[in-house]
DNA sequence: AGCGCCACATGACATTTGTCACCTGCCAGA
DNA sequence: TCTGGCAGGTGACAAATGTCATGTGGCGCT
């Protein structure tokens, strides 16, 4: 029996996946979690074989969970289930020690398959996405990323500067650099592109 | 037997919901659709009792579908299932003649309940959301909405102006008006707020 | 017919944003 | 030790963005 903890913040999808996975003869859902913190408690308590988790969740992301699992040498393997086929996400996920990666846009059969593969010690990654990923390494520096995130939330250069204790000129510089790297015409295009590629 | 067409672009959720709804004794899924166009064909072919549909889908949105259903006087009632609890969405949905509205963040039991209620001729709307909705009527004019959408996609005022055959000054003015109505400090805050409230 | 209201429109002006050239200091690797 | 790269910074200039006063025409109300 493969013992699974399921973490997904969307109630309806979580319930549906739990039901479907439970229908499989060799899979057992030992706990469900609606956010990262609950997931972490469940991991500590149940020490499952597999954690099936979304990336974007309150409190702790699926990637944060994967890092914790590795840092604390838990016996659990992590399988990410996510909406987005953003190259940067997969890259960060693999870097965090994730064992499998499934898109919500695939079938629930494929999820069950992935669970079994990962449980058997294999890696599971969508064919097309893997290639995409290595084609475009993230060119942004930490500062550029930081500044773009704040710009995305609607702050002005002045506000960003005071937030990060930098001069306005420096902030402008980072934005300009990011725009050049991303080949964007203004800050809006820049953070949208970075976001879409999974770099923020 | 309640005959249902299910339209949802996320494969995994669609499959899961189809399975779960089929488990109910009085509900039958007669067709599934992955986008608005497929949904429309399915509606024409099967003339179901209920259309369960997402809002954000390729080709035709769930709201477009609801409008078509009413315009063509189909025998079908429409039940929206969506991620977003944005007041403007519910408002537009009801205006389009939708009979029920369920959030993906509720349980799948609730979905089945909603299907039955709507089939019985009742309306089904989440309690809290209904109040929220009437508290904040959309203050944006058509032009302001149009301009905000284009600004959101990263176009400059000049590009927006040429797109809409206006002068740059006029475009700037619309942005300013929208910013004032939304109490935003710049265009980025403005379109983010409008988007979050479901007004774009 | 006259009034007010509103969406739509414009241009002049001030501020913010983006570009560019150039400077300092730190640190890792050849 | 030299070199290159990166973080941090400045200032001058050009371009885009935001503010404001003002004008037009349509529509409803009295």
C-alpha cells in the first residue's frame, strides 16, 4: 500500500483527488492538508511514502515543503501537482529535491501513474516541459527579482527604494537591467514575463 | 435523472468532477467539454437540464455561454463553478441569467447540492458573496475598462491610443480617472484592483 | 427650452520612469 | 596579484506617466 499525504488548497479539487486516488487499490490517503503548515504537521505525524502537493498554497509553498523534507531527511518523496507549465517552477522544484511533477491539465490516471513511479524510486516529469526548462535558465539576479516583485505589487521606485534601503537610481537601474534581460519595453511587461516564466 | 453537461478546461478537475457527480444516483453526465466551443456544441446536441461550467475557458467564457443559452431560449439552466470570489464576476453572471454560482473552494458535496437546487428551479449563490457583490457596484466606464485591460497587458499610453484611435492625452485621462475611482496610486495598482474585484 | 449630469475627448504642465555613462568596493577564481 | 563580475551608487537627459482645466455632445428631467 502506498501511503499518501495530499496537500492542495482548493477544497473541491482536493476532495475530488482524494476520492479518486483512494479508488486505486494500492494507494491510501492517510491525510489531507489545505495549506503548507497543515501539510508539514501531517508529514511529521504520518511519515508517508509520498507527498502529493500543489505549489501555490498559503503559508508554505510546495517547493518549501520539498526543501524541508530533504533538509530533515524524511522518508517521504515529493510529487508536485500544479496548474502552471512555467519552466522556472520545474527548475526550482527539481532543485529542491522533488521527485515528480504533474500538470493539473493532465488526467487523473496520469496522477496515479506518477504516484506509483515516484514510489518506485523513479523520477516523473512531463516530456515537453523538461526540454523547455533547460532552454531558458533564469538570468535574473536576486536584487532584480526582489525589485520586480515589489514593482509588480504596484509600488513606485521611491517606495521600492525605501523598502529595500536603496537609492531610487539604483532601483531604476535594476528595473532597466531586468527589462533588457527579458527584452521588455517597460516594468509591466518585465514582471509579467518573469512571472510567466516562473522566475518570480 | 438530472442530465448534466460539464465544461471545465482543467483536465484533472474535469475528470474528477465528472466521476464524483456520476457517483450521485440522480445525476448523469451526458457530455464533457474542455472549452467554450465544445460546450456549446454539447449543449445544442444534448439539450441537458444543467450546464456546469467554469468561467475562464478558451474561446467562450462561462458567462458567454450563459448569455447564449438565454438568447437562444435553451431548456438548460446554468451553474457556474469558479475559483474566484470576485464580486464583479457574480454580478455579471447573474446579469447573464445564470441560475447558480459555486466556488471551487467549497466541497464537491456542495456542488451536487447546487445541481439539485438549480434543477428544482431555485437560485444557488454563496451567502457571503451575495452581500459583498451589492456593496460595490462597478464604477468604471466602458472606456476606462478598455484602457485598463490594455495597460495590464503592458502597452504604453501611445500604443493604447493608437489601438483605440484616441489621443495619448485622452488615454492618460482615462487611466487617471480609473486610478481616482479605485483609489490607486498608479496604473499597476489600478488594474490589479480592478482585476481582483472582477471588473475587467 | 433650459438644466444638470455624465461619458468622452484634448492639450499644457509636473512628476516619474527609463537610459546611459561612470564610479566605488568586495570577493572568488585564474 | 590581477581580473572579472556583481552589488551599490550618482547624475544628466529623454520619454512616458499622471494631473488638471476645459470643451463637446447626448440624455433625462422639469
